C-alpha cells in the first residue's frame, strides 16, 4: 500500500543526486549504440593467431558493456524526472528526401529500458565467458545485438526504430545457429520467421501512418502525434500489436520462444529474454497506448485476451514440460503477459505498472531462463526425468532459481511484485475479466513452479544422474546481478535516501525516473471516456 | 570544353580498347600483366573523378541524343564505382582471360553510361545492347553453349524492345524522350500504346533477368566466370533498369499503360527471387536470385509513377549494382557449392565480409545499402497506396533474409574443408583484391551512412526526368 501511494502520485521534482552534472555529452545516446559497434569492429578486425587473444576479446566485450553501463548510469542520475518530454535528444537530418532524421531521445520508460539493457549487456557477457569456439565471431555478434537493442530503445524516428528493430534479428539468429543446442536450426529459423513477420508488420504500420500523415516525415513526434482517422489508427494499432506479439512473445505468435529459450547459448538467451523481447511491449506502449488512444480503447479487449492466453498457455505448457530449459522458456513468457495486461487496462496506474514491469519482467525472465540454463549445464542434463534433488549439491543455483521463480510470480520484496500490484490494481476496473484470468494464470504458474522446485531441487536425488556441480564464480555473478537488481528496485523503488532527508544517495529511484514520461503517456486515459481524435 | 563532360566515357572506352589491342598485339610484357587490373581500376577512378567534377553541368550533346543531367550523373557515378571495385576485387586466377575480363566490364559500364545519358530511344537501345553484348562475350569465354543461349534469348529481348520502341515512336511521333513525354500529356491510354509498352516491359525483364523471365539469364550467369556472372547479374541488369526508369519517366503522363504489367513483374520477382534464393543450395545461384528479388524492388518503385518512387528506384539501383556486380567477383572460385564457402570467414576474412555484406544488402538487411534503397521504395509505394505490392515485397525480403542467413552460417560458423584450407578452393589473396574487398565493404556499409546526399542526388535525378 505504501508502494501504491508512491506510484499513484504524479512525479515530483527530485533533489539532485550528489555527483549529478559532472558529465555531459550531446552524444550520450549515440554512445550507447555506436560504442558496441566500434568494439565489434575492433574485435572482428584484430589479429588472433590460434586463438591467442580470445581472452582479450572477452575483456573488450566486458569493458565495453561496463563503460556503457557507467555512461547510462550517469544519464539515469542526471535524468530530469519532472520533464515529460524526451531528454538527451540528438537530431540530424538523414534521408531528407523522404523525411528521415537520425533522431534519438529517451523519456522515463526509455531510460529504464536503457538501464535494463546496460545491465543485461554486462550479464550476457558474464554468462558467455565459457564460450570457447569462435570467440571472435560470438562476441562481435553479441555486441552488435546489444547495439541494435539500444538503438531500438532510443529511436525517436520510426525509420530508425525499424532499422534497429530489424537489425537485431540477424546477429541473434547466427548466434543461435553457431553456438546453440541440439535444436538450434529450428530455433534460429523460427526466430527469423516470427521476428521477420513482426518487422514486416512494423514496417507496414509505419508506412500506413507515414502515408496517412502526408508522407513528409518519419519523426515519431510527427507520426505518433498526428491526428489520423480512427480507421487508420485501427490499422496501425493492429500492425503494431502483431509486431509486438511476435517479439514479446504473445500467444499465438510465440512459436519461436520454446526453441530459442531452450537452445540458444546462455548469454544470448539472457539478452533475448531480458531486453530484445521487452521491445515488443515497449513498442506497444509507444505506438498504440501513447499514440492511438481511440484504437487502444477499441482493441483493449483483444490485447487483454492476448495477455490472458499468453499467461495461461505459458503456465500450462510449463506444467507439462519435460525439459527444464523449455519450462523456463515458457515461464519467461509470463512477465510479458502481465505487462500487456497493464497496457490493455489503459488506466494511469496500470500503465505505470506495465512500464515498471518492462524493467522487472525483463530481469525476471532473464533470471529464470539464465538460471535454468546454467543448472542444466551444471547438471549435464536438461531432462526433468533425470534432474532431481539438486538443492543439496547446488546451493547457489537453488537460491537463485527460487528467486527467479518468485520473480516470475511477483513475490513481495522483488521488483515484479511492485509492477504486478500496480498492474492488477489498475486493471481490475477496466479489464476485470482479463485481470482475474491473468491472476488465475499466475496461480497456475505458481503450481508449475512448485512442481518444478519439488522435482528438480527438493525431490529424492537421482542416483543414475550424471555428476553435478554448483555455479562457477562468473555464473554466480551474472545471476546474482539479475537477482540483486530485482531486489534493489523491490526494496528501494524510489531510491535510497540520506537518513532523515529527502536527498537521494546515488540512485534517484526508478519510479521517479520513469514517472514523468508515464504521466504524459497516461494523460489521455485519466478521464473516464476520452474523446477520439478528430478525423483529418 | 563543352564535350569535356563526356571525358569519362572516352576514358572508359579508350582503356578497354587499349587493353584489347595491346594484349592482342603483345605490347604488354607478361611480367607487367599483373599491374593491369590496378591500372584499369585507376583509369576508372580517374573517370569517376572527372564525372563528379564536371558532370554537374547540365547540357545536351549530339542534337539531344545524349543528355548530361542529375540522372546521368547519379547512374554514371554508381556504375563507375562498381566497375572500379569489381576490377580490383576479382580473383584473376579464376577468370578465363585477363584482357577480355578487364575490357568487357568497361564496355558494359560504358553501355550503362550511354543508357543513363540517353536523350532518345536510339541511344537508350544502343546503351542496353552494348552492355548486354559484353555479357555475352564474358559468358562465351567459358561456356560457348551458354553464350549462344544467352545470345538467342538476348536477341528475343532485343526484338521485343525494338518492336516496342518502334511502336512507341510511331504512337508519339518522336523518339526524343522529353518531347515524347510532352506529347503523351495530351494522349489517352489506348491499346495501341499498351501493347508496345507490354513488349518493352517483357524485353527489359528478360534483360534484367527478372522472374519469371530469368530462365535464360540466370543459368548463363551461373556458368560464367565470377566476373562474367557479376557483369550479367549487375551491370546488364542495371542497364535494363536504367532504360526502364528513363522510359517510365517519359511515360508518366499515361501510367496505366505500364503500371499493371510492372506491378505483376515486380511482385513475382520480389517473392519468387526470395523463395528461390531460399530453395537453392549453390551460393552463386543464391546470390543471383537475391539480385533478381532486389531488381524486383527497383521495378516496384516505377509502379508508383511518382518522383519519390523513381528517385527511390534509382537510389536502390545504385546499391543493387554494386552488390550484384561485385558479389560474385568477391566470391571468386568458391562458388562450387555450399561446402566451398565453409569457413571462408576464417581463411579469407575480407572477402568473406564482402560476400556476407553483398548477400545481406541484396536481401535488404539493415543497416546496409539495400535496406535503405528498399525502404525508400517502400515509402514511395505507401505514398501511392500500393500496400499490396509493399506487403509482397516485405515477404520477398523476409525470404531473402533467411537465405542470406544460411550463407552467413556457412561462411562464419562452419569449419573450413581441408581442400579449402590448402587454398585451392578459395580466391587467391592479393593486396589489390583485399583492398578492393575492404573498399567494397565500406561502400555497402557506408551507403546508408551517407544516404542523405546520395538519395538527394537520386531525387534530383528523378526530377531531371521531368517528374515533380
């Protein structure tokens, strides 16, 4: 309840964090895109006779991500939480003849997505330290993926968004094909197919909007704020929902999820579950909820139904899975369903919850797939008929798996609890059936998780199972970082304060940072019945 | 000084003729032959420099037979860049004759340049035929049977074009493209105009190896040497596309006589090219089908009959001609089958990167040249309300992308074969070819980065055709 009172309030000016203002760059967001690209090119072109510099390549990838996270943390600290407009904007004409500009910028939701991406970037490198084959290609592709995800987050021009959205597909597909598990071919082709379909839908939606607004500009500020007819809004919103559903994923466009989460290398799984798939919900937020209120109202039941189907399907599939990594893959779909429920409810509180769940859901999904993949690696088996009674022999992984499972369910003290509570409290009025059904789906997911814990962790040890070992230091670090980030926001959503004052320490608070942009997005939904946009 | 603008054409033709004559008469010592590719590429770069320096002057020559405008400047610059890279990047041990291999791309480039600056129907036809003839020579060097086949189908294409152009001339009463456009403003679309335009579109589709007219051109390109394949897939197709764009500019007053044909041809090419690229296993065949798919996008831009559409097509044509011409040349002798490319990323990193970028660019993958071009065409299609064609194009691009990823897996994931490790199945390494591959990667990767001036010039090119 205390948390609720914090979240429901409109954002307030937050006193300056000590150290804010020490660093400023007009290219801050560009750095988050192009530094990984430059590092990837450096790795691709550096000589590496007989793999002599494999370790150096890993270090380059790690320190690149660390540097980006540092820069992003400064940006997060200096973010003006009471400004509803985009910040750190960069705008340069690009394809002037068709109205494209290199326009970047972030508002509150974008900033927390960037922080999430920075965290996941570090985590993915740590999770990939065990890669021994074709190290150069692996880290090169991982950095390119990171750049594409960051680019899609900060894009304020629809062309730039399409470019980075589509650019993520190829490196991820090759990473799966090259370093994936036994079903890597199916996983990669399904990913290309579904994400390609989503990209096509995004392009069509964008071009319909471009055409309807006079074909003068692809700038989001022009396209997404233009008054277009309800029919056009509906077409655009449907296209964007398809694009989002392929990426998040939402039932029935989730066909890639099981194979990718089960057979991609651990570092790639973490990136896909943590950030690349969150882009789907982020797109829905930007292009439907924030831009097309009439269509959002009209399609809200459909979106809520997709959320319900996704959560219930994922829970049931996890319940009957016989493969640990596949079960984790299904479970990682659940936070996405909760996010989409919040976006379907169209109330300020639910939208706030959905935005927070972009961050918390990304971490929870990354944690559950990461910990299950690591456990399967360490136990030398992923079959649930083989894995049993591992808690005593894998104490670290057991704790982390429990935290991951709890994070998926939204247990108190974790960030997903806050986002879940806000989403459900904000949804019960506008989408009562949807909220109830998603809650029921979460209960089913709880059953699936309990069954998984009982069998894998706390059952009788299987004497015929291969030898097991607990997580290595690197694995503990990457999983611990994910769990720590979930706990941190769960405990300090508004950031830690100096005792007895309102002065924040090093963290201004995720809720404060995201608040401003959310209030702008939610403004059309503050009235009971917002009038539709006028026809042009 | 007026004719100085034509100096690039003169340099190109002179270089080609000197190469042929000097080699035939044994003026060049065998030891000096290894410098010929570098010298030829340098000559092309000089021609490019002159074109960029002097080509901005708008003027007409030979009584309106040739026109130097922004369209000509764009197309000539694109084809000269392509020719320079192609000559540099070729693995000459995989070619049948160095002198002919150097001269024919120059003649083909000259053909495209003539077509690009054509002011009337005769010059258009002459430019296209010159480029196509160079292709026949290149194919015949290795496979005379395929050369003959190409000659026959080329003859059919030429006949269709000639009949179409003659009917068009008869209908409009002039062969001058600008005058024809002015005359057609006062005409209504009739069956008498639709029939020759249908013949023209068919002839051009044959020349550009557009599906379903690719059945003659593609096998010929698969049997030719790497440079010969690049010449057919890139330069000859670009010549046909250049002619198509110029004709579309002249026919814009009566778009209904050609837009339906073009729509069908573009849709079949985009989807069919992507599907075929996914189905075939030979890397060169895959590249050829990817090229066929992208030339379908060029045709789709013409359907719009708007300036933005023609500008987008021209912009994409620039990206296409570089990738389609240099792609097979970069691949070199590693074109025997999928296994030949295995591990190329380890053994020939620069060439492997070039081939990967060529494939991805032809598939329309971001952030490469082809993506920017296809998006520009897509924006024009949306602007003109052709969402069905746009959707089919996106489907084709999706299939093409999957095909390109298959090749990337071979290049970067698979381990090299023992034969490849010994080097016999891979292109020979030379400084010039490695430099050429690096420049090629830079052009494909940098096309998008510098797309503002490039698209601006393409847009001015479309404006030069009389479109507003």
